[in-house]
């Protein structure tokens, strides 16, 4: 089971904060949410550390894993007691980008053509967040070329990504308002339930 927590950033941050203050407040919000979860599940208060690749983890609770993301408008946090390599990415589909230039550079050819045929902004952001979430789940971050990853949809909002360097990962796209949230996790676990909290 993977738990998803989502909230608008306006519930967490005020507009007059510096980027460093925003980063600290988001970290504090994540910590408070995970403390609440730990208390409800009779777990100790989480203590954080980082892997050599920079990915944070909870050092004192070996089976509690998390990942977080935020965009200009919203925040998403996922956590699990059963799945270690999880990743999440969130984007607002109203964000103004040069989608054509970015998709030519970062999308697999099949993804680029699918998006060109649809011109659907949510599909564009689905592809983008799939890549980010899968790379975060794998622990590689952006050290792998995004255009080498190809999303294969099995349903309208879920599928998998496979690559020799990272293996195979499931993804699930979740649409909340104008936001596209993608949750990714290793294929070995099969289809996993994602519960909003």
C-alpha cells in the first residue's frame, strides 16, 4: 500500500517567503505529517538521513519509505510501510512551458508522437511526471536521459516504464484539479493500491 497526501501550497506557505524558507517549511510540513502517521501506527518519531546519491530516507524505521514533490501550486507526499523504492512528481497542467521544444528533447519518440496527435496538456504533464517519478523511485534522479524512458500505458492512467539501467517500474497518474500527480514503484510488487489521506 502507498499512501498519498496532497495539499495546495497555499495551505503551507505564504507568498513573502524566501526560497530557502519555503524549502524549510515544506520539510517541516512533511516531518509533521510523517510524525502523525508514525504515532497512529505506533512507530518512533522519524529521523532522516541521505543516501550517497542524495535521496533522503528515514534512518530509524527501516520499513517506512517516502518521497515528496511540489510544483508552483501544490504539494504531494507519498509513503509506504511495504515498498522501498517509491517516487512521486506533481505538476500543474496550467503551467506555461514550451511543450513542443521540451517534448522533442526529453520525450521518447513514441511519447512525442502520441502527445502531438492529442495536444492534450494533461497528457504532456502525465509523460513529464512519469519520467520524474520513475527516476526518483529508481534513485538515479536525472542521471539518466529522460528520452530513453518510454511510458507504456496499460490503462488510461497507469502503466510501466522499463530501462536496462533501472529495471521496470509501475506508474499511476492521479488527477486532482489541474494537477497531475504520478506515483512510481518497482514492478516486482504488482499493482499496488494508492490511498489518499
